[in-house]
């Protein structure tokens, strides 16, 4: 017996179109469940953040560069 429930989550329209596929929706549901219930020795969200951070550093992103990108993003969202 499954213990899953439907939960509405706001997503961008392009993502919503992709989620019309039942298999993709089920896979995303499993990912979300795992992200929200990490184990003591494995936190997928922290792992993903570490990988993204390492990739950004490898590509030359600095703390100042990140700050500038975030500031630009905030200005763009305020329009």
C-alpha cells in the first residue's frame, strides 16, 4: 500500500508541462520526498549544493561574482 499523497507545488510553466507525464511526476515526487527526508549519512540537497558550489568555483565564480549575480537577479525580479 502506498503512503503517497497529492501535494500542489507551484512550478514554472515549462516544468508543469513536463510534469504532465505520469512517470516524470512520480520520479519528481520520489526526489522531493528524499530531499525532505534525508538520512543522517546522506542529505541529497546538501550533496547537490556542494556539487554546484564546486562546479561554480571550477568555472571561476567568486564570492564577489556570486553577490553581483544575486543582486542582478533581485533587481530583475523587482521589475
